[in-house]
C-alpha cells in the first residue's frame, strides 16, 4: 500500500474526495500527519471510525522506530532507529543545562569515505526519505521531554550520510520540520553540515536556504585534505570558496568551518596559517573540534594545550573561533563515530 505521508496536500484532497469525505478532512489528516506526528490512523481521534478504517485499507504508515538506545556518562543519548525495510541509522540527543540538540542522519551509510569518520567505512545503502528525516526529529523531540524535561531546541544534520547527496529529501524534510503546518521549528535553529559539494552549496543559495550551513573542512591545504577527505579531488578548496561566497551573497548567512584537530595531521603552525588564509577569503567562523577516535583509523586528537594554542593563533588573526568539546565519546556518539554499533 502507498505510504500516506508520500502524498502532497493536493493528493491528500483527491484521496479524501475519492473516499467520499469532505475537503476539510484532508486538512485534519494533514495536521495529524505533520503537526501531531501521528504514527497510526487510530490516533486520529477527530476522524470517524469508518474513515479511519478506509484509510487503513488503502494506505500505510512507514514509520521508523527506536531499536535501541545508549546513555553516555555525560548525559548524551545515542539512538538506533530501525527503518521499515530493516536498515538502521543513528541519531543523538545532546543536552546542556539550557538546551537539547538533536543530531540526525540523512543517508543509510555514506559514499564519501572520509578516513577519520566511522560512517565513511560503511556502504551507502540508500537515501533517507523526507518522512524518515522528519521522524527522527519528531521522535527525538518526544525523547528530549521524556529524558531531560527540556524542549528540543536545535537540530544538526551531522549524523550518518552526506545531506547534499540527498538534496531533495533533505530539503523537503526540513520544510516539514520548520513549516507552520509542520513541527514549526525555526530554520535558524537548524544546521546542515556538508563535506563540501560546491555545486549543491550554490543550489542552497539559489533555493534561499534559511538554515545554517557548516563545512567539514579539517584542512585548508588541498593535498592534505584529499588524503583524509577524497571528495577534495572533485571539489577543491577554490571551488568551495567560490560556492561559500555565492551562498553568502544569496542568503546573508555566514558558514561555519568545522575543523577536527588531529594530532600531527592538521594541528601544526603551518596548518593554522593555511586555515587563516582560507578564512580571509570567505565570511565565516571556525569551530575547532576534538577528534574522536574510531576503531578503523589510527588518528588521535591533539592535546587540549595544542588545540588552545591553535585557537589563540586564529584569534590573533581576527578569526572568530570556538572550541567544541566532544560529547558522548564513551558510547561512540560523538562527531565522526556513528557506525551502527547499536543493534
């Protein structure tokens, strides 16, 4: 049966008409699907029992469920979500005293093979549908209240997969998450992180993206970056500078550069100088991130002292910089560690 959430508003109107229902029933049904996050027709209590029975006869819900979860000693919770076809993806809730951030996935696996990232060692099985992107947020919003007593405040697309290689579904999912007749979250509370696909960054600008953009940079030297991020071979730093400037001109939103500081790989004074030179070419800020170890790579994080010196150098050159401490590292829930270890 066709997934009820694959229907547009117009298709939902036509479906209700075909079932002999008045037009306002389509509006009620839409609200249940996207505002109230209903996962069964039985939950739609203001629809008649016969109408619900008809819907169940003709349409299905392909919802994701929580397969497992694991709590870190710092309060971070990692979730394994099971999809209707049996695949798993992971998401994370990251709490502070004032807010809760959800980290969500965009693909089952990944095709980019970044050598420092656990997901990069997985096969890309498929893209997530828009409803699966939406479901992660809907579920984690409920979990935030249940686990922390705080409303979900921020969303980062920094989980499994490359969002810009699933552009249509990611944009449609964000639309449902932010729409007044959806979850109604502010797009300014959403950050999409990309390994750097220049033409798709430009498309974000053309499409007037209202959310924040982060670039996983990790090196401002083409040769060095290509060793850890093969996508650099087809998307050079010059390409990314052009794309980020285009995005800024179109949206007025400056990008955030994510920079995992890896011992003896990208943490030397020369690398800091190269990063400063890159930053001078675009409007941006920098997040320095502790590298999180994975089983399949021998990289280790720079020391706290090295990271601090790196940050101080950037600041001395008038680069806006923040140091981000890793959360959930003990349960493989930190940046770059998601690899479907939860069954």
